[in-house]
C-alpha cells in the first residue's frame, strides 16, 4: 500500500480505478482508510498530486472519522519527534525500556507489547527539559518572566497561562515541528501581557511571529498526529 507525507503525517492510501468516473476524487471510509478514486486510464502518479492538493481536507476528515490509535504499537508504525517521522522498531538488543532515534527508526527496548508506554514515558521525560528551556529562550528574547513553567498532559489544550504568571505546556508538542512548538510558546508568553484573546493580544503575537496564522493552521492539521 503506498504512503504519502501530508503536512508531516504519514498516510497510507489505496488507488481504485472506476471506469464510469469522469473526474478523480478522494474517499475516506468509516474506518479511516483513504482511497483515491480515478477514472479509467488516469495516470497513477496523479494520485499523489491529488492528495497533496487536498491535504488539509484529508487530515481534517481523518481527525473526525479516523480509527482509534492501537492499544499496542507495532513495528513500522510512524513515530513523530520534533516534526520528523521515524519508523517504530522493537530492538531486543536494548534490554531495558529505552528509546534510541537514528536517521530512520525509533528503536525501543523493553517488552515489545509495551512500546507505546515506553515511548510516551520517554517523550514526557524529554519534554520536562526541552520545553522549559525553549520557553526560557523566548522569554529572554521578549523580556518576559513567567513565575513558573509546568509540563503536563492536557486533553484539550496545548498550553495555558494563568494570572499568577504560571505557564503550562503540553508534552505532546515534542512531536511537532519547531515552528508549531514556538507558536504555542509565544502565544502563552504574550498572555503575560494580555490575558485574553482580544485584537491587542493577536497584534502582539503578530509582532513576534508575523506568520502566526499559518502556524496556528499547521497546528490544527498536526493535531491528529499529536493526539494518541
């Protein structure tokens, strides 16, 4: 089954030829399978172009009808780290639960049926160091000083800022490209000046990140990848 990368997410798809069709189309089944429907004699390479042109639509619909993530992860499954897609590989040479990234693979040690748990623990541990450090760099750049930084898991938020100056960030951001992570960090830091989402807040964000709207849209498109 062919694969394609759509805004950082690895998608498998099927190509189905239908002689009565006059124009190509994309179909997403109830189980989250992506199909490209092509008229007879239509060139196969066009399927990839069609998916790229409709990438946002595909990802949005997969988020709605896509299958639930598997309880147990298997070899070959995509794993994302700082925007890069790795292939999951259980490595019996790694005796203890651990994670090693190389150019292509995310190698996981420990019990094979606990790879998902091992990866989640590793990501959360790395996030406890990486995210506060990155936020500190931006805080220094913006001459802002949060009272405290907390990293946790939040079902509906990527981060938040409290009136007492505490900023919290979701560990799942470690999977996203740096540009998306920075958008969330800057967003929450600006809340130290504007604890609301009125125009003055967005104007301040735009002064720091002129392309913040594109980054915000990218975050929405990455959500199906980040949440599992």
